[in-house]
């Protein structure tokens, strides 16, 4: 059902995810040929006429300053806006991922396979039976890990209550994976929860909403593993303010052993978050952990933060909206570049006729125009890169501050108020290359057309 | 000769150039049209989802409720709500009013059999009615006993004789209610009845001990599964915590708000009768619970007095709500059933109001305030929906992001248009020289180029916005389906997005694109007109 519904987007998907690579491959192929031509024609070739065509291309570039300038602007603005948009989106997602990893899930988690299917319902029956053994095994292999029990409950305070998700964390190992126990996160005189103590740590927004202060006592009513009601009475020793709005809004943390006893978990855990240092290669890392535990722990699976966060659910639909925008930006930019270039060359068919009438050979003319277009492409793209980088520097170093506007709003992304972009060299290189490619193709078409015509027709061409 | 005629001729004379520059303008106009409609669609949809489901155009609550909202303070209700309702209905500009009680609850996996838990109803009914099987004979015997007991309490369930596989779901639900009562009270297992049936380990563990009352149904389900493989499925709710948002409301007054009646996927609207105890589930929640029309589910929640209360209600309908976040959580019940459950007596939490004319929001708010204070009701907070909680920020943010995006695209679109137009003018420098040499005045040249660009711009942007509208309008009618997963975000966006095409925006985009194209030609043409004809003629 869900897959059927998503069909319209499939149109965009190959473009976004594979298009960049295809463009890259075409570009490198093109560049290789170009270099070969340049080296052969300009340096090795002693034929002065052909060498001349390259020099002419270069001269043309500076002779028609106005035209070059206008075309460059078209390319530059297109590139600048494209890379900026892309960097902004990437930055947004990167920050969101970071906050998700540091405060909510860890970079990956080990879970029971069946738990994954029913994760939304926070079941207590599919667990990791021997979390301590697993953690020490992981530690031997250089992977820090901790254990948690995640369960749903209702918090009671004064004359009110609220449904919440409660994280039972192991204070001893939690900091190996999460960044909850830091000065930045703990507010004022908060003290991180201690093992074996009836203590709790809650998100700042939640505390404000319910009027809870440090030192207050709250009740968490939940069910044990077998389904009986139970109540945890806990002293609030810490209020945390993280960069993750979900934790601020609904995060409740209790010591693992307290929950373990109350929920009758017998030392089991619902998940074991691990700290895989290299987030960029998360899939590879996840696979490594998978193969490590495959033998001794059948039935357990490793889920990366991407599986846990996106997993084809919340974010994908928003990512689609963003991708649609990126595609539209790309289309406008591409149209701008091609159109200006096409026009510039079409206007010069007469000139091509003249060159031919004077005896210049077709390949020479072709190289002249390609080289000129490539030159315009390079200059335009460079200006675009500089412009884009300037715009991006602002959003990278300073960011756009939505504080006050957003308030304490949560909208799926684990982001707070200041939106920062990132540097995405991949897009920069590709945008740079593709625009040059576009410029060259756009000049190739009309110049080829002119070369196919009679010289007299060229001269008469309007 | 008239200038505009020359302009037209120039345009048609050099078709290639006209088409090239036109294409740039048309594509820019098209993309801007699509984008703006898409964005306007999201905004409109979110606003509508907020005011029809959550706030109304105007919301009335107890004036201390908002501060304590996170605590679910049921005691801060509107006590004399019927009186208030009557006055509101008679206020000017009020289209519809609906009293509401919202409350949160959690469904912990119920072990009771739901209609969809039984895989093969034909077989189940044959077993039950034929009386050949010892297990089902026992079930039948107890069913009859339970039936009598329930009848004494005023609940009628069908007689064994009348049970047939062609019963409707509601009646079948009644039968299942009786069966669940049996399964909760009695233990089906008996070595004689289960002779020759191999039991699973889990079931065997139960046979070896005295099964406490609350675990009997678990035991019975397992035993049934062992004895009749394929008859019932594993409890799909087992161990799950399923959160729900209940909304007590007046279904008769729902028109204009959620229009639940039009969104029914199956079943009907509940009766407004305390004894009937009926509810509607959203389809996502129903799926999570594996519930269908005819099932009975138990809702337990905190009452006004902080105690716990539970009622068992019958599902009479399933609705499909457009917002994934609502559709996986909401269920709806008649106001009096909710009052009964929450021990709210005759009070409600909020009254939502829809207006005939939204532009008169402020006057209506103050006239409602006046009406209420004139009868001595001063403890109520009357608010326009765009001043409630996070919603103003939400909408503002939406608009601001919208402006940014629009600005961005206009900027990019403009560069494309400007570079193309400037290019055209510069390329024709020699032509300018010619016409200048032939005696055309500078101002005329400027006007000529301006007119040319204007015509090209106008035609191209018309084509552009038409193509854009051609893409957007059908999409707006059919809707564009996002994936389902907006569930956990605090985001009232429909899964089915309909771009909102508006004439106003389309005209603005048309005018803008045309204007940019015309203005872009102005400066280079003016410069060209100023230089000496000889210079212009020599230009390359």
C-alpha cells in the first residue's frame, strides 16, 4: 500500500540519488577527452593552424567581454544558488542526525529482530537477554556500548499527568555512547542520575510544561513486563536542555537498575546502543557489528541511526519536498545556462560562416567554440563557487536564527532554532563540472548546425 | 509605422531568438507557479487541519486550562456548556459550534479476541453451533450461561441458534463479546476435552499451575491455537503500548469541522446515548489494534478526580483521517460517553466555533466575550485560533519559509530572464546602429526594445503559467500522496497533498515575469540608443 502511494516520487529519485554520479561519470569522460585534445592540439601538435583555433577560442573569450560576462553571470547565479540550497539542506540534516545520535539513539543499536517490527509500541517482551555480556564483548572489540530499557508510561505530577516515553539508562556506561552527562546539557545544579537511586532526569520543556522543578517528586505509572500496573516514585535530580527538541519535550530518564527491578526485566534490555565513531561509513560499520555478533547472538539485529530515524518513515516525505525543490532549482539553473549559451552561439553563425569562408577547417572551428564555451563555463562556475561559498559561509558560521519564531516547536527534525549549513564538496565539484558540461553541450549544438550548412547560408544567417 | 508593429515584426522575423528567450521566461514562470502552488497547498492544508480538528476558528476554554494543559486538567472545564452553546449559536457570524472533550489514553495490549483475530469465522461458527467438538461444546454451554447473565444486566447478545456465518459484523461482534466473557472467566483446558491434542510448551506451562483469573484468557487463546491450528492468530496486541487520543464530541454538530461522516471507511456514526457506548476509531489506530467495526475495546484513563476509570465500548465506525499524525492516534466518542468515562458530569473542555466570515474574526471574538460576560460568565477564555499556543508561530514560520522559498526562486528565475534579455539586446547592437542611422530616435529605440521584450515576456509567461497551472490544477484535484510516515512529528500535514492553485498568485507570477523581462531590456537598450550609430554598427 505504502509503496504504491509513493510512486510519483520515483520520478525524482533516480535523479537525486544516481543522477549526480551519472553526471560525474559523463563529466570525467568528457574532461579526459578534452585534456587529450588540448594536450595533443596545443602542445604536441606542431600544426600551427590547429593550434591557432585554440588560441582563437581563448581570444574570443576576452574579445566579447559583455557576452562572456552575461553568460558567466547566468552560470554563476545558477551554481551559487544550487550549491547553497544543497549545503543548507545537508547542514540541516547533518545537525539533525548529530542531535539524534548524541541524545536519542546512539549511532547504532542492537535490538531483537522482532522488537524492530514493533518498535513503535515499545514492547517489553522482545529483549536482549544478556546485555552485560554483549556490552563487554563489544568493548573487547573496541566498540563502546550501553544498555537501556525503553518503555511507555504516564507521568503524574501534582494534579495532572502526561503520557511519555521513559528511557532507563545505565549511568555507568551511558556516557560511552550518549552526551547526556555534560555541563552543557545539565541545567544549573542538576546532578546526573545515579545507579540504584530513585532519581530521574527530565527534559527542560517537559519540566516547564508540567511545572516540575529540581527536587520535586514525580510518579511514573507503567506496566511491568507481564502486564501488571506498577508505579515508580522518583526524585527529579536533573533537568536537561539538549539540542534535540524531542528529548527536551518528552525525555525522561531513570536509572537502569531501578526500572529493571520495577518492570521485572531480570537484567534484560530492550536495546543496546553502540558508539560507532565513523558516522559517515555507518552502513559499513553496522555490517561489521552485525557480523561480530552474528554467531553468539542469533536473533539480534543491528540498526543504524538512519534505520532508526528515517527508516522510510517520518523524514522521507519531507526529504521528498526538499528534493523536489532541489530539482526545480537545478532545472532553472540548467535552463539559464543552456539558454544563454545557445543564444550566444546562434548569434555568431555568421561569424562561423566567415571563418569557414576564410579556410578554417571544421574541427578547428568546433574546438574553438568548445574551448570558448568551456572557458565561459570555468569562469562562470568559479564565480558561482565563490558566490555560493560566500553565501554559505554566512549560514555556516553564523546560521539563520529562528529562535523566537519557532519557540518550542518540534517538527520531526532533531533541530533547534539555529539552522546552519555545511560544506558539501561533492555537490560543489559536481555542480562545477556539470555547468561546464552544459555550457559546452549548449555551444556544441548550434556550432555543429552551422558546420552542417553551406558557407554562403552561414554568412546570410540571421 | 507604429512601434508595436515593428516590435511584433521583429519578434516573428527572428523566430529562433524569440523562442529561445521566450523559453527561458516560460520555464522560469512555470517552475515558480508549480512551486508556489505546492507551497501554498501545504500551508492551506496545515491551517485547515489545525482549525478543523484542533481549534476551530475560535476556541473557548476555561481560562486556567491553557496554563495547565500539559497536565490534562479535566477539572478546568466549561460547566454550563449547554447554556453557553445556545448563546453562541445565536451569535452573528457563527457557522457551527462543537463542544469537545479531549483526553489521552494508552491501550495496553488486550488479550481479548477481536473479530479480525479469528482467521476463519465459518469454521469457528460451525464448531460452535454443531456441538460435535468437546472444547466448543464447553464454550457453547458457558456462552449460554453468560448470555443469560448479560441479559439480566441489560445487554443482549445473540442466541446460539441464531448464529450464522452471514451475520453482520455488529452481531458477530456481540457473539464475540459473549465468547470473550467466557474466555475470561473459565478455563477451556481439561485433559479430557483436550485428549489427543499436542500442546505447545507455553500452553503446557499453564496446565501445570493454577491459572490466576487475569491470565485465563491468555491460556485459553493458546489452548485454542494448539487445538485448532489456523483458527485464530497470535494476539497482535500482546505487549504493545498503543497511545490514543480520545475526542468526545457532538457528532450532529460536526459538519464543517472534521466531517467524520464523509470520511467513514466502514460502519457508521455512534449513537448519542450513554448506554450505547459506541466509538469511532481512526483507521491507523484500528490497524494498530487490529480492531474492526463490531469489536469491543476497553478504554481506561484518568478521570477528573485523578482516579482511573475504564469502559468497554463498541466500535461502530472506522474513519480515514487525512493527517497521519491524527489517523494513527485519534478515536471519537459521543460527548456523554466521554463525560461518563471521565466523570465530567455535564461539563466539557472546550467549545470550538467555525465562522461564516473569517475576516470578521476579531469582532466576533469580542461579541462572544460580551455575550458571555453579560450573563455573568467570566471564567472562560475566548481565543481566535491564530493566537493559540504554538499555532501562530507555526503559521508565521510557514509563511516566512514560504516567502524565502518564493524569493529564492524569483531571484533565480529573474537571473535567467535578465541574462537572456540583455543578451538579446546586445546581440542586436548592429541592428540598433542600422535603425539609428536611418533616423530612429533614441527614445523610440528604447521603446521598441522594451515593447519587444514586453511582448515576448507576456506571451512566454502566459505559456509558462498555463503549463504550470496545467500541472498543478489536476494535481490539486487528484492530490499528491506523500508517504505515510508523518506520524510521530508534531506536524499537521496531510498525507495527501493538494497544491493550491490560486488565480491571484498566478497573475502575480505572470505580471512579475513580464515586468522583469521588460525592465531587463530597458537598460541595455538605453545604453545602445545613446551610442553613436557608427559605433553601434561596428559592434560585434
